[in-house]
């Protein structure tokens, strides 16, 4: 087949959005042209990125399809480009119907409606996990019912009929042992999530403070992307963790980041919102054992045989399971190796064929 050509518009080129866009462009057998905007002012991106990019690109000629993320107002873009717009696929990394509000924020319904009109304007909708798709579709009826009258209830089935699931790829080898055999002692606990409120860092630090009070041996690395308005608890990390805090800095190169993961023993998530979980998958692929809430996307990405040991329900359960792991980490080394191998299925070389089939179907190519 002759390679097809796709235009990928990403108005928030950072974090998981950047990770995905770069991976798809690098691994697809088709040509994917990236046009991006910096990852800041997400609310303004949803409002105005379509208007800016429509004028910047001008004529979207010669493309077999268009890819956008859910922070784009695809309906606005199509209104401006009209018949010149190629068939469009929207990828939902997150949605504004279920995103937890930050401190001091109030719900602005317009962002949820932008997600809805973007989905309706797309020829194909993909979510990054089955959990995410189900949660979005389940939230739609209640969201529509907030309207006082003239409710467009038809949108729920219209969106469901053209939506599917495609996991993003991860930037690691699908096979081979990526962990360090000389793993650090005492066990190294990894935080590799964004420094934002939806990752619920307060619960993480509370659990580690409890481990310190019990006198358990461990060390901690604080990784993850940092923002100007980080949750206040991070400012007190040194006071909470004391001598247990080994490293506190953003690993801005993939090599350094993976080096810390390979040295790690346990990765913890306390997230309030997680639709896939790249950070946790990366850590498990490098040999870390997970401790994850028994909700969100985690039961989906973690094999069922590991749920009992590594999913927790509530703060007390997190602390008890963490204490047990720290006290006898070596007992679980076989499980760590098994999980590391299983996570190889999320590597880009393993998922790219499914993505290319989606792109070909979007363009009208039949298999």
C-alpha cells in the first residue's frame, strides 16, 4: 500500500499529548505531519486553537485524514475549513465531563459541550482506554440533563456508535529485561506523576509519613513534570520524608528517567483521575511493583491475577500493603518480572498496527 498522509493538530503539545503525537508520527507506516502549540493555557486552547490553526495552515490539501486531540474544538475547525477539511479522528486523552476540579475552580459547562461537539464533528472517536470510553458515555446523559429544556438526547447514541478504544504506545522496548539487577537497598519508592491536584499527592505523602513513623526502611524519588502552581504539599516534601528523600527533580531526559525507574522497587499512584496510566506502565516495565487504587483505568491495565496484591481500596489499605511490600520486597521479585514482561504489549511496535488500521479506515481504505 502506498503510504497515506495525515495532518495531526495538537493544541497542547506536552505530557501524554506530546508523548502520543511523537510516537504515532515516528512509528506509523504512514506520513503524519505534526502541527502543535505549546502546552499552556489549556482553557484558551479549547476556545481558540481551532481559529488560530485554521488560519495558520490555510488549505489542508493533500491529506487523507485529520487527527486532533480532545482539547481542540473540531466543530469550529470544520466550520472554518468546510468541505476542505479531511475526515477527522479525535483522540480523547481526557474529557471535561469527568475531570476533577482544582482548588478554587468551579465547573464551566462550555468545556464539556466543546468535547461533545468535537466528538459529533469527528468521523471517528477513540479513547485511550475502555474505562475512559465507558465513563465518558455514562456521564453524557446526566450532563445533557443539566440543560433546562430542549435537550439533545440523541447525541449520546451518536457518539457511542462511532467511538472505540486504542491504547497509546509507550517508548520502551517490547521485550527484554529493563530493570537493574543491583536494585537499590532499601527499597526505592517512585513518584513519577505530574505535580497536579488530580494526582492526589497528599495521599501519597500521608502514606510515606506513616511508613516513616513505623520505622520502615525505604527511600523515595520524586520525578514527574512540574508546574508553576504545584500542590502545596510538595513544598514540604523534605520535612515529611527527611533522610528518606533521595532525589527531588524532574528527569528531563528519557534516559535519566528510565534509569531511575530501573532502580526503583515500588511505584505508587494515588490519582483521582487517570484514563490510561503511562507513568505506571513505564515503571512496571522497568521492574517496579505497583500499588494502585482499585478504580479508574488501573484494573484494566493490570492483569487480574495481580489485583489482590497490588490494588488497594482506601488509605488504610494502601498503607498496609505498602508496609508489607517494604518489609519483604524480595518475596515479590518473580511478580515484578512477570509484570515487566506483560507491560511490553504497550510498546509502540506492539500497538502501531492497530493504529495504522484506524488511520486507513478513516481515509476510506478497506482491508
